[in-house]
């Protein structure tokens, strides 16, 4: 479903908006490694959800629509 992928992208962008001032102010090695990992996770989340929106991959199993087909046979 497109709305779930779009909501996850918007949530990730909101978290980036909140974290951006702290990213520029860090100077230690440990904080730089943390923010590099955080930005890598952000890119993976946005990229995977963007791929779902563009129908390049199948959506997660929870979001796939099940269409049950009923067969009416002889009783």
C-alpha cells in the first residue's frame, strides 16, 4: 500500500529535520561514527520505501493484498 511507504518516508524526513542541527555540531570521532550510521540508515529507509512506491520491489508481506478467489463447484 502506497500510503504506508509514503508515511515511512515522511517520518524519516521529519526525524532528519530534528537531527540536522545536532549533526553539524559534533566533533568527536564517536559522534561522527554514530551520525554516519544514522544517515546510512536514513538513506536505506528512504531508498527501500521509494522502491516500494515506484513498484520496483514487492511490498512487505503484511501490506500485500490478499484476493481470495472462491470457486463454486457442484454440491
